[in-house]
C-alpha cells in the first residue's frame, strides 16, 4: 500500500492505494474529479524527495505527497 497525501489548498484527506509506479498513482487520482484538476499544476514528492518521472518505482509503505503551487510574501 502507498499513502498519498494532498497538501495545501487541495483539502482532501490522505488515501492509501495499491501502486507500483507514479503512473499508477496518477491514473488512480485522475479518476477523482476533485483531484484531477490539480494534477497538472502540482509537484510530487516520494518520501520527501521531489520526483518528476512517472515510471518512478514505488514500494509498499512509500508516501507520495501532492504539492500544489503556493504564493507567499
């Protein structure tokens, strides 16, 4: 199981899913119409390390963080 957490203004509780790669996570999240609009705007981290490749391999217990863009002053 992979834990997916949604940070910032996404406002969705963490979920646990089965996934072997970030592509699997992406496909699953695109099924949720409240999350799908955020995906193209967000960065992704696996266990606190930024990742860009969708073929990035995941293992049970990994934590995937969906990081929306933020503004600050």
